[in-house]
């Protein structure tokens, strides 16, 4: 192999993605929260976003998706959300801004 050879599918980059910005509430009900955020940047591509609630990962979206519906919340409960971006090299960004909310009581 020459120094210019590259195995197909083994593209990596040293750059960590930027943290997602403007994490915000899209909609909220007593048993569901919709989150939205602005995109992150990476030297190659952001491949996924990792959602965390109260410190634990609760979901993953594709790098092209910038919203997430959390349908596992309880009524009248406080939650703190953050999102992180990741790339194909397993580089992970720092946390986005925190979104702190309390779900409403069910009617």
C-alpha cells in the first residue's frame, strides 16, 4: 500500500464536533416532551446526536435530525436535558446548553 492508500469505509477525523446550540422546547404535554436544537459542525460529518435526561442517555438521532420526542416522561416532574454531537470517529462534543423544565399535570 502506498502512503496515499485508504481503506474504504475507514475515514476518520481528529476534530471533535462542536456542541449543539439553542436546545429548546418544541412542545410539551403531561407525558411527552419534544426537543429541538441547532446543528453541530465537524471536519467530516456529525453522524448522530445523543440525548441525555437528568444525566443518563435516553436516545440517539441521526446526524441529519435535530429533534427528539421523549415519550417516557411523567406528569408534574422536573427534568434537565442536554444533547451531544458525535462523529464517525467516536469523537463526542461537550454538552449543549441545559434545558430545565417541569411537565404539566395531566388533565
